[in-house]
């Protein structure tokens, strides 16, 4: 099964920034306990989906933020 990319450039940048920000919030103690764990998990998901250019939730709902490539 081939995974096609469904996360575009701006979407990737936003995911990476949000992921790093969430990780920093948890790491520096702004959130603690359960909130920090949730922040780390969301950060990991955002960073990984940004790096691999594929979001399973986008695939389920048929969303694609990649620019359509010309077939010419």
C-alpha cells in the first residue's frame, strides 16, 4: 500500500511550529502532570505528521493540503 502525501508546505510548517511549542510548554513546566503528557503526545503527532507529509485523519476525511501536481 502506497501512502500518498496529503500534508502541504504551509500545513507542515504550522504542524512543526505547534509541535515544538507544545513540547516546550511541557518541558519547561508550564504544564505538568496529565496536561504535560497530553502536550507531549500532541507534539509528537504534529511533528511526525509534518515530517512524513502524511496525516491519517486527513486520509479518513479526504482532506489534502498538498498542491496538485500538473500531469503535463
